[in-house]
């Protein structure tokens, strides 16, 4: 690791708030990415008649476990459970519900309050809220990461072209960017979402089309500053073309601004997806999302656990990402200084 990278890592660790936010986000990813192995209405492993089966990975017909029908096995059926237990065993995940599986044996009408079986209660569709929350967090984090990656590609490309070539290219692209920035983004997203079938990838493209502009301005300013330095002039004098100059000398400096802005891009993308889901123009019906959970809390005011779960989940994730962004920004800031430990003052005899 280079001395510069070591310095940036030390500055990042020095920001305790951002450092612990990164650890908590890592734990959150470890919990939500393998969501099927934590919250699922299928067993992880089934041992039957001396053979091992993995329903979490593959569909098996009911006849595999001694059932009467060739349809896919319903592991919540009491008859099938007794049949499996008679000649084997089942290993269930920690939460025996998926985001879409209804809880059929509730003691109270849905939405039911938190209990020993449903730790965060159920919603008005009899779905387990904790399972829905885990899958929703995974969707939000993956959506934010995908939007941030797409915006980084577009923003770095546009900002590099504007800053490197300058002149008419910079003037025209800046005017087009100003027009694009002035558009009412949320209203346009609502209009487009009502025309195009709302899916994960369609929403990703729609949000990414409007979210790259702030990053492009940062990259443009950085490229404008760097292109006048001596080593860039020397490379141009040696005959390096625009592509080689941008790849070798300009983009490494522009990536500093990109990395610093990525956590804030993640925050904006997650908040935008939640807002679209809240008003009904986000993910398809039945898809897990934090905005849908907030909407259920709004329509079921008597079930306070729904609104509180959605609010605190969204608030915690956005807060952690903001703290992480501040720590990354400070780590890449050349003006920041490492805190040196104070030496003990000599005590006179």
C-alpha cells in the first residue's frame, strides 16, 4: 500500500463516526444479501429417507417427500411436515417466513402486533414485517449501489469531456446540463413510471438519467484544475493524445471526487426509491421496498409498528451512509491532518 493510501486509510479511521458507520453497513450487507438463507418459508436442508435436499436452492415436487401430488412442495402444510419428520428432519432459517408468504395462523386480525413468532408484527396482508424489512433493505442497498455506479460512469465521462476540452464543448454541455438540472425530477419520474412498466432496471435507468449531474460538475472542476498543471503539459508536449492524458493523468484525480461523492449518491438514490414506492410509482406491486412499508404504516395508523419500522430503517440507513460519506470526504481531503498523540510533558524534579 502506498504512503498516500496509508494516510487516507488513517484519516478514515480517525473519523470514528464514519468508521463505525462503515462497520455497521458491512454487517447490514452481510445480513441482507443472503436474505433467502435468513428469512424464507422453505427449509434450508431437508433430510428424507437417507437423502439430503436443499429446498432453499431448488424446487422439489411433493412426491419427493411421500406426498400425493406432483406440484411443488408446500413446506408449511402439516401433512407434508409430518411425512418428512417420519423419515427425516428439516432445518429452517432463523425467520420461517419470506417477504411474500402470509402468516396463516394469527391469533389477531392482520395487521397483528409484534409477538414471539413475528418479532416486528405483520402487515395488513398478513406478511411478516421483519422478513419484508430484510428483503427491502437488500433491494434499497442494491438499487443505490447500481445507481451510484451508473452515475459514476456518466458523470466522470461528461465531466472529463467538459473540463478537458473546454471552449465550445464545455459551453454547450454546461448549458444543456443547466437545462437538465432545472427540470422537475420527481414529477418527470412519476410521469415516466406511469408510462413505462416499473421494474428494478427501468427505475434504475430513470433515476440514473437525472442523478449524474452533481458528480459531473465536481469532475469538471477537478479536471479544469489539473489540466493546467506542468505534468499534463509535459505529457501533451511528448505527444500524448486526449484519451491517454485523461486515462493516465486526469481520471486518477477525478476519481478522488467520485469516491467522495458516492455515499451521498447512494443516499439520494435510496431516498428517491422510497419516495416513489410511497406514492405508488416505484417497484412492482408485491416487491419488497421500504416505501411500501411506509405506505402501509400511513394507511394503518392503528398499527404503529409498521410506520415506526419503516421510518427507523430508512433513517438509520441514510444516516450511516451520510456519516460514511463525510469520513470518505475527509480521508481524500489533502488539507486534513492526522491527529498526533500528545507526548507527556516532562515533570520537573
